[in-house]
C-alpha cells in the first residue's frame, strides 16, 4: 500500500497521519522518534508486512507474468492506492479532496518529519498527489518515477501494464484486503503496550 492507503489506515486506527507515511523515509530503529509519530511509523511497518504476506496479495502476485513478479509488490502498492482513490466515497465519509487536505495539513503541522519527507511534503500537497491517484496515467507516472530509484529501472517500467491487465482481479482483491488490514491495525493499536 502506498501513501493514500496508509493515511486511510491511520484514520481508521486513530494513529498519527504523518507517521503513516514517515516510515517510508526511515531505516532501522524507530525508538528515538517521539510519540505519536513513532506509533504511526510502527503501524506503517506492520501494515506493509501484513499486505506483503496476505494470501490475497500472494495470489495476485502469481497472476503477474513470471518476468514481472519481482516488481509485483511495488506495482500492487500503487494499484491499491488507485483502487481506493477511484472509489473513496465508498470507504470514507469525507470526499477524497477533503481527506487529502486533512493529510496534507497533518504533514505540514508535524514537527518531527524525517528530513527527506520535510522536503517532499510541500510538493506532495502542491501537486495534490492523493487526488492524482484516481487517474491511471498518474499511477503510471508515479511508477516511472519510482523506477528511477531502482538499480534496474526498466524492469519496473516494463511491468506497469500488468496492473491494468489485472485491474479487475486487483480491484476485487482490494475490496477484501482493505477491511482486513484495517481490522488488523485496530487490533494492533488496541493491544500495543504503552511506551
């Protein structure tokens, strides 16, 4: 799951919005990060693990052409955000536009963002990334930009069409996956020891 889905899980679990995506910009221990950012970051890592190993995700990855399976996880992260953005009103009482503004404000108001996210968050808001996820062309563009950070960028670029070929199956799986991940997140937060 990418930014939009992580923000959505944060909303449904009442955890820190900035932490929901800050974990993508931090390696190693989270112990020195302040609360509530730290809990948001920890939940992000939990969500990534649950999604990566979920039977629905594993089954979807098997639908990818064999030469594209190594990058299927990256592709599915963006495809899941596209699924949520397309039908956001089905999942949340706010419009996607209202929810996006709430997310951007949380980033702007956070005092402890990782340095890379501090520099990126104004661009995320200015370019309205979360709203852009509705359009397939913008998903393709985001994946092309992600590819530039990889050692073999062409491997990801060549695989982008797979998410559109499998769009129906991805959407059906996402409809089952998202509620399960939210429920796991709510249980994790309820049972997390106070630190």
